[in-house]
C-alpha cells in the first residue's frame, strides 16, 4: 500500500468515526418520562399544529390581533420580555472579558448559550407575528422603512448580535467536535466578538423601547415617556442577571454531574456578588422611574385602577426585590437572593406587558386579550428552547470543564 492509499483509507475511517459520533450524540440521553417532558411534549405538539394553521390560514385564524392592536403576546413576551432576560450575556461577558473578573468565567458559556438561544427563538417568533412573513427581509434592507427607521436598526442589531454570540460560543462547539485547530482560531475571535456584541446589545435593548416612542397616544401615560429606551436598557441589566441567578440555581441541581467541585463551591460566591449588582441597577432604575413620574406630573393617575396597578409594579416588583437583594447581600443569604431573582423576573414580565399589552390601548372599548392559541404557541417556543438548551448542556463542555487537549495547546 502506497502513501496516497493510506491517506485515503485514514480519511474514510475518520469520516465514518465522525458520523458514528454524531449519530450517538443525537440519540436521547437520560430519563424520558420526567415531569418536564410529560408536560412540554404535548404542549409542543399542539403548538406546532397551531403554527401550521397560522401559516396556512393567516395570523387572524389563531390570534386576537387587530389593525388597532397589531402587536400582542408574541411581541410583548416572546421578543420584548425575552430579550431583556437575555441581557445577562452582555453583562457577564463585559465583566469577564473587559473588566477581567475571572471569578465569573465558569458561567460565561452557559450565559452566552442562554442568550444565543433566546435571540434565535425570539427572532424566529417574529415570523409568527408578521402578517406576511416573507417580508421579514424588509427591515434589514430598509425597504419600505428607510435606514433611519428604528426597525431597521433593531433588525440589524438582532442579526449581528446573534452572529457575535455564535462566535463567542463556538469554541465549545469545536471542543465538542474535537476540532483543535478550529478551536484555536475561534478562541482568537472571541474578544472581538464580545466587544462587538456588547456594543450591539446595549443599543438594541434600548432600541426595543424606542419602538414604542411612536405610540404615545396608545400607551397609558404611566408607562409612556421619552425615556423608555433608557429604562429598557437599565432594566435589562438586572433582568438578565436575575435570569442568570435563577437559571444557574436550576442548572446546578439538574446538571450537577456536569459541574466540577470547584465550580459548585464558586456558585454561592457568584450569586452573592451578582445580587449586589442587581440591587444597584434596580436602585438606579427605581430612581429613574421616580424622576419620570414626578417630571411627568402623573399624580392624578394614582387612585385609579391603572394607577394602583402601577404602584403594584413599582413597589411590589421593583422596590421589594431591590430591598431583598440588598439585605440578602449584606446577610449572605443565598436562598433569599434566589427569591429576589424570581420576584424581579416576574416584575420584568409585568413591566414589559404593561408597555406592550396591558397599557396599550387601555382605553379602547374592546381590549386585546391573547387567545389560548397564542399562549400555547408562546409556551411552545419556550419549551423548545429549553429542550435544545438541555441537549447542548448534556453534550458540549458548557458547564463541565474543557477537554484536556485544550490546556495542552496553550
């Protein structure tokens, strides 16, 4: 056998081994009949049927949207709320790669993965909400909107940020595939992708709020102000970090076998430090809300049903978790920090829905209420994202340590 024949045989053997590896990786792992599986699978199946009906018969066949209320639950929750929760990715990468806070390095990959999947699925959810999905390209090319449109900026921010996050996460994919050369190249691109991604993320977090500046006459005065972009940006900081605390606490239990003893010990320290950042960001947000309220002279709305609901949001879901975060940080009470993260996440959901759904055309004779099919599709998007998140965690070095050859190459 000559040298050329030997190379061909080795290449064929390598290809067969890779296919065998991929086939094994795509096989189910772990228990099939878990509570999450039993609940999520039927919801996803029903949701897929509804999605087919939506594209077959049109958006009006499954939603309660109208010409007066063209954006409903799929935008208010799937996109506007979901992107806020994905804000932890730009905050953590900024802390690790820019501020060089290495103690948070163990949660970088899982946070970036969570953010990347959120953007992919919530950007995909936009297709569901478009009456003519094939026109999704228009905001990107500026057709019918113009390059000065907020939609043009948000569309490009979404597209480029998803690419940046994929590059940030790509070393983990290379390690999973055993591609040492590709891993070295991709790792060299990480810092540039992080800087680019942070810039994009800060812009589109506020950009989503800027979309609603044009709806001044439609949003209740308690939730509308010219400072919506700033409020959306600041709230994305503690929304994203609260999601990091919440998701990290669940992952620590569900994927405990993936996490090293060292990172298990570091979990409490990380959660403790993140609670301080959340408390400070929430204080800044609460102070800004007070300034907006006083400057807008909105005292006359207090005592009305919407005014009471506004106080519930501000006091119950901003001020209260802020105090819990601060006190728990001082007392190093990890349990209450996790409680604060849940309350904060509920508060973000309430705030974004107040702006996009509840407070939108609040004075209309017939108010928009999502149909049960809209709710099922929203759960389908969420559950599918969790399924893929779990699949990646169980196969790629996200929570667990990188392969030994990574250290040998450095």
